[in-house]
């Protein structure tokens, strides 16, 4: 049978066999190149999806942060209005405060306060006092819904300058909880467009901010004509309406008819979403050039194979050319290629490795094999090798090389386990310099920490703000509940502070609040103690692990420290200096209690004690012990009790109690 096959094979002309072999090789080459080219197209589209998704995430966070900053400003003005009321004598100060906010906040183009009837109390307004459609919509929404959360309203165009803006508002209530008006801000659409226009998205790329109703708020390349344009007819809007928070798309724009590849993402906490898209022609432009180039190369290679296919030497030459081509890619790539044996020894490094680290191949390959990986990062490299040996298709890790000049180089390594021609298993890794990226990530992390610290600090007094106190109260209540330890709270109110402001002015009032806050914080020192501004002239001191006796002693020390400030206050009865009234409460949660709701009861108890202290004559502290699982009666303070507590606290030595 074998002889018959050999005889039949010999009957076929040599040139026919060569042509058949060459044609088969040509078809295989074209097919593989076509598959690779098509895969390259898929890779380009996948990379663009990742890029647009990351950009959409960043822009959604930018939109969220912009609205959050505006919301914080609105909340501040609402608190001021609800504390002071919409009185005519406040208009001048309120206008001044609004002017400062508009000057300090570039994204704002308008800020105003309206009463329940829609009459402007302070801030900007259109000519002739006209209330815009967006302002009327905000008044109707807050008045009818009773909604105290932030509301993102309509896109409007001012009558004065023709400037487009997005309306954001919050409801104001009077002391009886009735609707008293709104505080409204306008976010400049031009501000958003300038920011979007500063991003590189290609000549026909698109960045849009749109409402959940399907109307364009701002578009990077659309100008004013695109504002308010409806995109509800597109497939993207139907996906958003179905509740999809983020995703990728390929669609034809209903605005300019351009086919784009991109991503969309919902803005957290607000009824907006971001659209980011690159023109499909621009995304695939480089790929098309490469595809034509590869097609041309494949055609030329096929023709060469046909012409020189009769020569066996040509096959060797083609193989050598292919090998040189791959070697050229490895030697001239900006990323270093490193081949490692399973025992961790380097077998090959490309020339780019020397460019990155300064070490030559002779210095890092056996028999020298200098160890240039940072000692702290060697376990990461060992773990990567272990994952590959265990069967992982690919492993990635980041570590530091010690360069020849002593500097450190952060690199990212993607490695695969491959079998060489000689049968030895080796790890082929692609090494990329990420030093700049790592430094940028460190800077971003540092900025995030600074922003978190600013968000939890009261801007006037420098102590913790209300938000930080609420978080700490919940955490400490849960910890006290788990550990069976008491939790104490001091609520401090500056006596007759309004009279102080009226006599000495708000600037002196701010200085007074800073001094009182500093005195309380210095007196209540401790790793777990927290001094915070509760609102207006009220402060709170959270004291974990302190019982009622220690809390009472600390309250007396705060009284003494405040009087020791010796801040003149002629309207403070016969004392003549600034004093405070303190309500102290101590509770001991038990394991069956509410995990977080008991903190509200603790605040209520301290507030009730503070009320008794103010009713008892001020400049004193009243304690209220309330063990949650024992229904103990509350003890009403007397002038004598206040005096005894103050005296005791003033004479208490610094070591009489401990803050844990």
C-alpha cells in the first residue's frame, strides 16, 4: 500500500505538487491574515468601548460632583433661611452672600431665593422681576410635592443675557414645617460645554449630558442649537428608560446623522446621564489602513510564493524572513519582552529592557542573573509564576525594578506560560513602564483623601461638621452596643448668641464660635472623642466609653474653659462674658436594641437636658442619665444642682477621668 502511494506520488509532476503546496499555503496565509485583520477590528472596537466607558464614568462623576457642590450651596442657604426666616432685614446680607457664592463658584450663573408666593427675596432675577418658567416649575414642584430633596428642573434661557442654564432647587420650610419658598441655583450650560470641549474625542466625536426625559442639556460639539433637542427616538433612550444604568452602543445620531460607537452612563443620585461617542469612521480609520496594508502584503507574499515556489531554498528564506520580522518586532517594541524559566531565571530580554532599566542582557541573564526586582515585590512575582503553573491562561502583576542608576521603575507585566521548541516550559512576559501612571494614581488617591477630609469639616470653626457627626454617632452607637460600653453626648449652646451678633457684628460672632469650638475640642481630647458643629451656635461632643459621672465632669470643664476665654458679652446677664449652656446625656445600648436608631434618642436626651440648662439660668450644665434597658425617671435640674456640677467640674483635676 505504501509502495502504491509512493508510485502515485511520483507520477504527479514536481511543479504541480509545488504549485499545489504553494496555493495551499497562499490560501492559508490569506485566510489567517483575514481572520487576524478581523480580530484586530474587534480589538479596536473593544478598546474603544473601554475608553468611552471610562470617559463616561469620569464625566458622570464630574456631573455628579458639580451637582453635589451646587446642592451643598443650596442646603447651606436653605438652613440659613429656615433658621433666620425670610425677613426683609436679611435681604442685604443674603444678596451679599449670594454674590460671593456666584463669584467663587464658576459653574453657577444664577442663585436666588423665592418665597412661597414666587416673589424673589434675594439673588438674581430676569428683567422686570419676571419669574422664569423653570422657577415657576420649581415652586410648583416643591409646593405640591412637599419634597425637601434636591430637584433638577428644566433647561432655561435667561431673558437678560440669553444664557442657557439648568435649574436646581431645594424647598424651604418655616418653623411649623409649612412651605415657605425655594432656594434655586442655575448651572451654566456654557461651563459644561467648555469642559466637554476640552476633551479629545476626535473631530466628529460626541459628549452629551441629557435628562432622563431624553432632552439634551449640553453637547460638546452642538452649540446652543442642540440644547433641549429630544433624542427619545434613538435606541439608547429606550435602554435608559428600561432602567439600564450604563452600557455601550452603536447608533446613528438623530442630530447630525453620524454613526458612532460609544458608551452611556447614568449620573448617580441625579436624573441625568452622560453619552460619549466616537465616530465609527474615525475609530476604524487606522484599522482600515492596516487592513489594506495587510491585504497588500498578503497579495505580494502570495505572488512571491507562486514565483519562487519551485525552489526549496525559497521556503527556508521565507521562514527566515518571518523569523527576522518577529525578531524585529520584539527588539523594537517600546514594551520589553522577558522570557523566564519556571525557576525564575531570565532566559531572554529584548533590547527595550535595557532602555527601561539600564541593565544589559549580559548583566541580568545567567550565569550572572542579577536580582533587580525590589525585595518587597518579589512575593508578587512568585505568586504570578505560581498562578501560571497552576493553569492560569494569563497572569498580570505590578512591581518595581531597581534600575542600574538606583532609581525605581514601576512596571506592569502580563505573562503567559508557553512551551518552547525544545520542550521546555517558559514564561513569556510583556513588561510595560507604568511609573507615570502609578504616580498619577497616587496623586488622585491623595486628592480624594483631601476632598473627603474637606467634606467632613465645618468650614467656619474647623471642627467636624454635622455630616461627620451623624456618621460617627451611628458608628459609635453600634460599637457601644456590641461591646456593652456607655456612650455620652454633650450638647453645647452659646448663651444669647443672637444678642452677641446684633451688638458686635457677624465677624465677631464667627470669631466667638471658632474660639468656643476650639475650647471644647481642646477640653475633650481623646482618640475617640469628636467635637462637631451641630448647627448655628450649637456644638456637640461625642464621648465613647464615658459614663455619666465622667461626662458631667467634662461638661464642667467645658464651662470653665469657655468662661476662661473671657470674650466680652455685655448682653449676657450679669456675667459680661461669653458662656455656654450644656446638656449631657449618657446611654448604654444593649445587644437587643436598635443598631442605629438609639443614637437619635441620645441626641434627644442631650437636647432635653440642654433645654433644662437654658431654662435654669444658662451658664450651667445639666446631665440626664438614661439607660435604655432600664426605664429610669429623668431628674429635673435645679439651680443648686447646676452650681454644684459647675463647681465640681471646675475643681476636677485633669486626671479625674479618661477618654478612651
